[in-house]
């Protein structure tokens, strides 16, 4: 049972004949539990202003299941590795997989997922608008980690299909999503930046099935400066809430740069929202109107009404694939970031301008059904992404570039954002990879980060842990 929220400045009620007093809901806080080292020499190269081991859109590069935490990355020798540790332990056990990173491309991340139906760990690796590499563990590995040897023999062969199921020759952005029924879904993009479609596949514990594409790249978008006839939907996330609803917040990216005032920006615009109550088969807009069917002829497209929940033109370097979460009431939250209009009408270089003037914003659906946006008063000082986490009391935490942590309380209506941790001593490159599942498992905020380096000199890869309010 959740505790009653007591507004700031109002004392908790005293005990009466009706019953004992209820304690106030704690506000956000973080207490460092230290860091552990995964790899002293992880592969390092900067591509698309990011690192292949630390692109925050990975789902998941770090995850927790049944008392153990799992991490995946590429070493200095470009080998793909997966490691595990018991929660609370500083010792990681590592397995090297029979695959090496094929290109210096930060999109080619490793994503992990758990199929609860058979206790397997799944990994999808090394793709950017081309083929992928897939491997899964033996059944039951994650159900009995203490009783199962952590060796290469527990993983099957690396394949270029999902156990024989071919998806698309232009595959990018694998994100594993566990369904409430214990199935595992794989979200991905078919196509290329500015001309792509989102799609889903599903694993039932026995085999993979392609559910099909659910967004369309077609239609005409006309902005202040010009038009575009192709685009792709970039997901800020795709997540089930505790009641089984699937949520997806997103931004559109246009193929034609003519929609921008300056070609130095990025052609992203608007924040949209869709949801599904049938495991991603049917998609509805914020008002509940059906706007697309996965695998069917009618897909979610830019021309559908009721999709946009926060309008913004393409001149502000709005970031794609930032972050989302759902609260205990099933309401969606997101972090988005861009250069606000007070710093000029348009960006001319998205890296430079976002670093100088970018700000992150907390966007959420309210209890009344509307949407509210609050600026997080901490300059990004980076072109990169921020991650959002909600604790058990629905307090919000924004893990900003360089491992800085800002937070706001649910009790304030998320109006009291402040910096709790400045990232001092981490020497983090930029984006971090959040363990979304550990917060629910043991109330710890855990993230993976890589130290800054130069050129292609390998650097250390770590996991930092912070206790949240009990």
C-alpha cells in the first residue's frame, strides 16, 4: 500500500481515535554505494557524438533479474562480453562471446533481454541499418544463477536471425521488452534515419514470431520552412506499466532537411504519444482513438490526429530516443531535451548549440489527463541524452550527461527539481546506461558509464550504484 502524500510545510497528522498517524512520503535522495569496474580497457571511439558501450537508448545494456545483475559491452579487442554479479557483490564474472564489433559505429550497441517463460538471457548486437547478431543462453540460466556455471558453454551459437526468423536487412535500435505474461518482445527500426518504420517481434518461450511493422514513414509534413514526405519515429521508450499497458513516447525525424531553418540542426520535431492494451497489436492516441495496427495496412503515421502531446518545431535540436518511465498509477513520464527559444529562433550546429544552451525537460501526463512540462534547471553542458528513473514513491530522477543526478518530488508536483549528485570523480564521457529493472528489484539506482579518453585509446568501464529512499 502506498503512503499518503503530505504537502511540504504541513505536519503529519497526529494519532487519533481513528488510527495511528501516517508517515510523510519521503522526497528524492541518493546515497552512493560505490562503483565497480567492469573492464579496465573497454573499446573507445567517438561516433555520432557517442560511445558504443554507453548509448543511453540501449534496452538493456545493464539489467537485474532474480538477485543478479548483468552487463554487456565490447572490450579493447572488440570482443562482445557479458558479465554477471550477485547484487551487493563487487565481483563480476565475465564470458566472452564468439563475436567481435564489426565497425566503429556507436549505434552498434549490445542489448539484453530476459524471457521469464524459460529463464533465458537474450542478446542482440552490432547493427546499424544492416544485419544483426543474436545469441541466447540455455533455458533456466537466469532462474538458478547460483547453481549454473557462468561459462561460454551456456550460450548458443551467434546467429544472424532470431532462431531462423529473418526480420529486415536494415535493422537498428534493438530494444527488448518483457511483457506482463512472461513473453519477450523485440522492438526495432526497419529502414534508415528519416525513412524508417518501427516493428515488433515476440518470443513466447519456444519460438520467435514477427508481429510486423506498426509505424509508417509516409505522408507529408509541412513546417515553417519547407516540407518533407518521409520520416521515422524515434522512440523515447517502449514500456509496460504495472497494469499491463504498453506506452511509447516519441519524436519524428524528417528526411528532408528543408524543414529546418539551418542545415546544421537535426530535423526532429514534436513529442508524441501512443499506447496499446493488447501487447502492441493495436495502437491508440492519447484520447484512445485507434491510429494503427501492427502488421496491418493502417499504421501510425504523422498524419494521424491526436498524437502530439508537446508541439515543437524542428529548429531547436530536439533530441531523439531520450527516456521515458511510467509511475505507480500507470501514467507516462518522459525526459526530452532541446535548445529553448529564449536562446534563439533556431540552432545552426546541434552539437555546439545543445552543449551551450540545451536544457532537459520533464514531461508527464497528469491525473486530470493533461500534459505538463517542467524545465530541469541544470544546463546540459553536453549534446547528449538524459535518463529518467522513478522510485517507489514516484519521485523523479534525471541522470544527466556525465553521471549528474537531478531529482524532483512527487509531492511537489515535480516542481522542485534540484541537483543531488554532481558526478564528481566519475570522469564519465557523457551518456550513461541505466539499469531500469534494479530500481524495482532492490531500490538502487545503478548505471554504467565509461571514462573519458582520447582518440581510440581504451578506457575503464564502471557501474555506479546509489541507494534511493527506503
